[in-house]
C-alpha cells in the first residue's frame, strides 16, 4: 500500500503541474529505492551510511529499473505518463524536492538530468534484433544461392 502522505503530495503536485501522470511519481520513488540498493551492493563500504544519489546515478538506476519492470514496453509506458526524455525525470524529482519529499545537496541541479541517454537508445535498442555478419545481405544471399 502507498504512503498516504506521498499520495496526497503527488495529488497536489499534479494539480499544479499536470505534465506527468501520478504513476510517474510512483515510478521515480520506487526507482530511487532500487538505485540506492544497487549502489549499496556495488559500494559495500557505504552499506551502513545514508547514501545520496546524484542525478546521473538516479537516471541510470531508473533506466535499469524500467527495463526490469516493463521490458520492451518501457518507452511506451514512460511516454504514456508524459515522460519522454531524461530531463522529464529531473522535473519530477525537483517537483518532489520542492514538496520536501526528496532532499538535495547544494550541488544538485536540474541540468544533472539533461540527456544522459536518449529513450530510444535506453529502452528500444536493447530489444532490437542484432544482425550477425558483415554488412547487409545481398538479394542473392537473402534468397539463398540458386
């Protein structure tokens, strides 16, 4: 079940800024949790301390989380929520910061979320078939030798 305070705050944010669906905010919160867990696995020395996640680290965590949750539909799902580029993730994060749901350091900026990756590269390309061989097939190769 969701935290009622989070749900209420997201409702207020969506009234003020209707660009993104409520589900995008839930995704960011769950994606942040996922990113923190993954960073802790990689950096065992910080296991007991609180860990601030930078914009680029969060973007990478959100990319991985989306692929795990939605697979080849990741881009479609995110787009349906109004999220079409990395900077949209940043807008959602900073909306949550303005409502004191997330915190930031003096070094955190919206620009940290600018185009770390394209959504096609991140969410479509991993599912495209790969072609082995050298270059495009000729019509004879495609049909087989006669």
